[in-house]
């Protein structure tokens, strides 16, 4: 079997990024080599540096360069609230809303038996230890609203409820600024089921 050239290896490496197909990867490869070799070198150095320096937070499992991340060491956070998310990018989105003042646990994935992803792959034991530390009173499940996210939320909810924890789930419904005639029926149905008293 013929080994890949350096150019082909770079294109194959770029294809590993989400949303990047063969043509896009090749286009990026040519751009970096033809127009921005300095940028390519900067990307390579930054990637190696991140791989060497970044690891998981001992407490919440997100990415950090320290033993504990900035959120976990923030003394102004409500330690009785724990929000469970699938990824560091989900955590960032919730933080940007400035509505949640508790702490987080990042699963680094979601249950997907068809893909061979089980409870051990989403750090469930670490989450249970964290949630049952005697300080946490409520766990907010903020997994995505797709089949895998729903299954993950259900599994975690059942696992934590039997341990006496109050478990809640993000509400679903009509987006802010959304007009009902343009919203899909499933979202409207969920909004109706999840309605609240005003």
C-alpha cells in the first residue's frame, strides 16, 4: 500500500475537523502552503502546545491548564447547583447567558450505544462522586435535545434521583423572537407541555 505524501497527510489531518470534507481539507492545505506558511507553523505550534498543556479539570472535567478550572475556583459560584453539559462548548454557551451561577460537570460526550459509547465513556462515576459530595443539592441536566442527549439525561436523572438528589432539565420551547407560524410542530408541542404559570 502506497504511503501518503506530506501534502496528503496534512489534508487527511484537516479532514478530522467537524464539517470539513475532502475538498475543503485540500483547499485549506493548498492555502496554508501557498499563501500562509507562517500561519501553518503557528497552527502547528499552538496545537502541540495545547496538547501538552491542556487536560481535564479534576473537579468538573472541562478543559484547563491548571488542576482546577477558573469556574471551579470561583468562590462566588453557588456550590449547591451543578449543571451537567455534554461539552466545554455547551458550558461556554450557558456561561454567555449569565443566568447560571452554579458549577458544572462536563461529560465530554453523550450516551450512544450504537457508537459504543457507554456510561464509563462519559465519566458517569466521576459525576456521581461529584454530585453526591454532600454539598450539591440540585443537578441541572443541560444535554442536547436529540435522541442521544435525551437518553443521556434520562439515564443520569434516574441514577441521581435514587441517591436523593433533586434533578431538573432545561426547558424546551419556542425560541425568543420566534413566530409560531414558522416554528416546527414538535417544538410547539413541547412548549405547550412544558408551559409554566406566569
